[in-house]
C-alpha cells in the first residue's frame, strides 16, 4: 500500500508544489545516495582497517583515524542551516547532495594514490578527514531531501531503503565485488572502482532531482531552541548521543578481533561480507514492511533489547568463537537486529523535527547520533585492554539493554499520543 502513495499527493496536502514522481522513484534516489555512504564505510571497515591491522599499524593509530573522521559527523550540524537557506532551497537538496558526492569521489581518488596505506598513515588520515567532511554534507542534504519528499507514514519504508542501499554499497559493492578486485589486483585498483560508482550516482541524482520551493529560513540557535523546548526535547538529544555507542565501539574493534581469531583480511572479507549482506537485506526489507505498522518507538525498544541480549549471549559462549560457522551465525543475527534498530531510530528522530527547519533540526539530532564516532573508537582500545573482547561484548550488551529501557522514558508518551 505504501508503494502506491504519491509524493504529489503528500505535497499537495502540505500546500507545497508537488514534485513529479511516485514514492518508489523518490525513495530509489535516496537509496542511491546512501549507497555511496555504504561504499565509504565498507571500504574502511572491510578493506582498509583489516589491512592496516595486518600490516602492524597499532590499534591506537587506527582508532585515531576513525576518531578524526568522526569529527565532521559531529560538526555536521553546521550544514543544517546551510541547507535551510533560501539559496540552498532554490538549488535543491538533491543537487547539493550530488555535488558532495563528487567531492567524495575526488577524495577516494586521492586515497587510491596513497598505496600501500600502511606507509602513508598521516596522508591517509588527512584524506579520510576531507572525505568525511564531504560525506557529512551529502548526508545532511540527503536527509533534508527525504524530509521534503517523504510523508510521515512512509518514513520507515524510506529509511529502510536508504539504509539498505547503504549496506548494499558496503557489503555487496565495496566488500564482495571490490574486495575480490583488491584481493587480486591490489587496494588502489579497487578504490578506483568505488570512485567510478560514486560519480555515476552523483550524475543520476544531479540530473533527476528537482529543487523544492523556497520556504522560511531559521538559524541554528533558533532551531536548537525550538527542539529543546519541544516535549522531551533534551531527552531526545541525549538519547541520540548514546543509542549507537556500543555499535560504534564493537565496530572499531572488529579488525583486531578478526586478527586475534586467526583470520587474515581476505578471510574476513570472504567469510563475513556475504553474511552481512544477507542479514542487512533481510533486516531492511522486513523493516520496510513492518516498522511503520508496528510503531517507530516500539520497534526501537524491542530491537535495542534484543541486540543487547545477543551480545551478552555471544560473550558467554567465548570458547565457540574459533568455530567459523558460529561466528558467522552471530554476525547474521546481530546484523538483522541492528538493521531494525537503525531504521526505527532514524524514523523516530525524523518524527521529532519541524518541517520548516527540517534540515537544521535533523542535522542536530544526527550529529548527536554520530558523537560516539569521536569518543568510542579511542575508548575501544582501553576497553579491550581492560576487559578483553569477552568483557567488551558483555558490557556493550548491558549498555544496549539500558538504551532499550530509556526508550520508554523518552518516546513512549509521544507514541501513545500519536496513536
């Protein structure tokens, strides 16, 4: 039923000029932009970091690169007022996203020239920082476009397609396909393929996305004030800053963890990428069908609790980690649940924005979501050194169960009011 909803109808009800195109077309454009984000994260997590670990680059240096790249994602809230200006609205969030995607492609090209990466750690860190500045702009522009074109009752569907596209880019494009190219022809050859893919997406989005009408603008301070003055506004901000902390921490340790299991970088790609792809696709497809029906806050609470239980259970079965099939099964279950968690979280935060200043407020909220990218990777080295990998998984599980309990305090009343 959702697939039949037209953006023309939604826009007409809001009093805006209606853009041409049905929901599947618009959501497909959003998914393509998130595909590029997936390319970047798949390159980092599945291709770059395992090779840095295998080359003997210390975990502290790897975490430093990740933390440095996390800064633009926290400061990306500055892009919100830019997207809410009259000039940006006249240009269109879609075309701004296309421009930023071109900048991402250029940054990837620079990284391709720093081969081998372990011999150019400082240059790699700088290029990675620049890339993430461009990608943070692309992310804010894409989210603004989604808020412009997708009505509230279809947000679960839209977010599922967007995040599904992100994981197609990470596991299928960067991991499986480009991973096989890297294994035979080297890292640089694979990165050039990612450059080409990003440029194709930028061209399609720039050529097909219309600019929305100009509406009133507002500054960052006023947008933040309105957000804080809304019911439970401060709680929403704090929640957003904490909900993904455990996920970021476990991701930061994954490269070293695979090495401790005796897996080579190529082993990790071969054994995990397909599992990640299947888990994510199954998770996002099912989330697209059910999250809007069940309720965003309810799904968020249940998915967070289930993820915590899975992590604690995995920590309790540490002797079985040497069984490749067991690890693959854990990755599959974790990935499926995490997909639901991410869809529900983004949908709930979209529901917390004001349409007239959607880019600024959602940028504030997602900047909070990305705060753990700055502090969690450096903390990962200390956590593993102090608790070991078993204790780290158990602690992350307990944290995620606590997050599930917090959902009831922050969003339950809003959910009841909405129904």
